[in-house]
C-alpha cells in the first residue's frame, strides 16, 4: 500500500464514494483487490487528524457564528438510533468561513448546545458578536450563560418553515406574500407595521403562528439595525445549511453508520474538501466589519486594523 494509493482512497472517500465503488475503482486502475477491512484501516488514519482538529485552539473572537444540527442514524448496542451532529461555522475577522467543530449527541437540545459552547470557550473563543441559530427553545439562554454580550439572531428561514406547518396549504401562497413584507421590510418600524397587518389579516385563523413571531420578535428582528449588505450574512443559517447540503451529498447512499467514528471521519474528509473553496472573504466584508465595529464598540479593536 503506497502513500499515493492511500491518498487516492481517501480522496474517493471524501467524495462520499462507497467502499464497494472504491474497491472496483482501485481494481480497475491498479489491478489490486482490497478488502473493506483494508479500506477501513486506511480511512481510520483520518481519526487522529480529526481529533487534533477538534481540539485545536480557536481565535479569540468571531464576528459571526452559525450554529445548527443535522441528524444521522448510528448503530449502538445492535440497533440504529438517531443522533444529532452539531455543526459550528464561524466567520473570522478576515471575513472567511471556518468550520470550528463537529459534536455528536443523542438528541438536539439547549443543554447539549451548552456543552458545545463551553468547549468553544475552553478552546479559546472569548467573544462572539452575533450568533445565528434555529428556533430551539432555550438556545438563546444557553448562549447567554457563556457569552452574555453576544447578540442572538434567530434564523428567519427556520421560523418561516415552522410557521408554514400550521398554515393550510390553500392559504400558504397568500400568507407568504404578506409574511415577506415582514422579514423583507426596509426598517424595523416597517417590519413591525407589516407584522401588525399580518396579525389583522391572519390572526384569527392562525393565532399560533402570529404568537410565535411575537414571542421571538426580539431575536428574529435583530438584523434590522444593519444595512442590507450586513443583513444577508446574518439573518439566516444558510451558511451552515450549505455545509449540511455537502454532508448530505456525502451520506445520501448510506442508511446508517456502524459507529460514531465512521460518520465523523466521513464528514471531516468532506469538510476538508469543501473548505478548500473558502479562500476569499464574504462579499462586502470590509464594509460589514466597519458596521460591526460601530455596533459593538471596543470589542473588535484588539483584533483588527481599521
């Protein structure tokens, strides 16, 4: 087994290629027959690298961080159970995306997010300006307990999806037209007026939906204080969902995983490949950074040259 052959196997593995297809490919190219055990031994060489990556020291501050979870079936004690993979994507002071960690838990919950945030803190993250999260109950409180000065932005896309679950299909199109006036408004006051109009029109039919928007309005509407070019970066968890789409591509042919390591090493290999494209800062980053330095006075001073 040469280094070149091992690199070839890992490159194919990182694309989500099954062991069966890797074996066939290697046999066709090199005339070598490999067992699943051999392929497993090769891909297991990613595990120490993965552990070092998970333990590495992180930057002291991240202007924006997205936190979300994706679920997989993993075999445990002879049966498959669903576990949550917590994905943390940070935007560093250079405006470049960086996957900070992958964490596994039996289910998604604020308590488990607290342990994730504690780990980030222990690895050197002392401040987060804006945390973009889904609508999980208790999530903002978990963030506040570790990072009390962090501004929480609830993902508007998650909120829209959850809202539509309670709207009759025949009304969804019309409801979305009115709802768009809320989250696409130019100013906070215009958004609040649109929300009042939404309630006046749909409140009797869908009180649960309106109540949800009202209860979360403080964190759903945080982005209105920023110009348009800043808003697009923060008001959804789209950035981390793009990572999850990459993960789904890797795992779409796999119904479940034999153990946690078999999943994590695949996600890690795929993440390394995806992050090769994250070489440039996000659009309008210098303008965004200037805005953030105004909205969060003093907190970026030691980390950037403005």
